[in-house]
C-alpha cells in the first residue's frame, strides 16, 4: 500500500477558504500571516514562498520579512517580538534553517504561542512534552510542529493502528524527530528514537512502523525491515537529479513494505496542516 498524502491534504484544505472568510467577516479584515524567512537557504526560501502563496489562495493576507547572514541577532529578536505583539498579525511562520547566529538566539522565547502556527515556540514545545495522552495533546491551547502532526494524520487516514505498535523514529531534531516520537507515545505506541550512533539494521528489524527524517538518500534499506511494515518517509533529498526520501520506493515495494512516497506523501499534508493552523490561530481567539 502506498500512503499518498494528496487526497488527505485536499480534504483538509477544502473548507479552509470558507472558514477564513467567516473569520474575516467577524473581525472586519483578512487573517494576516507574518513569515520570517532566511534568503540564505534557497530551497527553504522557495518553499516558504509556496506556503505564502497557498495562504493567499485561501484568503489570507501575507507579509514576508527577509533575514540573512548580515542580519544582526538583536534585530532578528526585535522583529520576532514586534510581530508577536502586533495585534494586526494573527499567525507567524519562521521556517528553518536560519543563519547560525540567528538560530543561536533565544527568539523562540518571544514567539507568541497563539500565533506560532508551526509549534516551535518555547511555550508550545514545552506544553507538548508535558502531555501524556492524545486527549491532552488535542486540548493544547497552542500548536504542535506541523510535520509531526501531519505524520499522525497520514497514519490515521490509512487506518494504521498505533496503540501497542513498535515504532522507530530516525532523526532526533526538535522540528520533527522528537516531537513526532512524543506524539506517537501519546498515541500509546512504543517508540525508539534513532540517530547517527544507532545500529539501524538492529533498531528497525522488529519495527511495525518506521518514520525516517534523517535527510540521507538511501539510508533506510528495505531488507532491514520485516514484511508488512510501514515506512513514513519524511525527508526530501535531491539525489541523482530527482527528489527522493531516505528509502528506495522500488525496493520497499518489492519487499512488501507499505510506504509514503517522496514527493507526494507527508509534504502535502504538512502544508495543509500549516494552512489550517493559520486559520485556527484567529478562530481560537474569537
């Protein structure tokens, strides 16, 4: 089974324009998104512009603030504070990676949790890791990281049982790996977090589900996995002049592995979740 994400993404996105219009009528203006993007990472900046265009299509007003290697750290933090405090800005998006000196600042401490649609603020991240059950996650006043949430939604869309399952998460970043592992734990899965020092063949051989976010083409080998396992490939790598994930889809299919494709798997769902959070940010305040 191929767990494509376009169908689910379409289902999430379909009502968003009407929901945004309802909010607009109540507040007398469009929902406004502020995006702070680094021009130093070409791929990330191009994707940010696609996110902004998608937000505009559902009726949001958008503004991009560009930062780069010459941006002073104090100016960056001041910008985050300003958009967080601006009553006319309803949602904030700060894609990573950021220039090293900006990423090293404490900007996430000043990011408004109610506007932080990708769940990266200190408050949103802290609240997430205080949750023990899925009911507590759903009751959070803020947001959780969109990619991690998209993986859960994709698995549920294909009726994948999580309670009691053995899950290996490859990658321990604060943006994907660790939040995803925690969400899976809240879904009552037994989770193993893998990283560069992990014996991967041994770690994944008994896993019912493997979520790979390592960002290394060809890392996950199909013959390491048991037949019938499910692979959620989260990475997007440019390899041999094409986009690919961490696993070879042809090898996965030959070995009887269910998998999400790259592109067309987690990516579209992540964008849909992000757009929904932009609308929810103002719906909640209302």
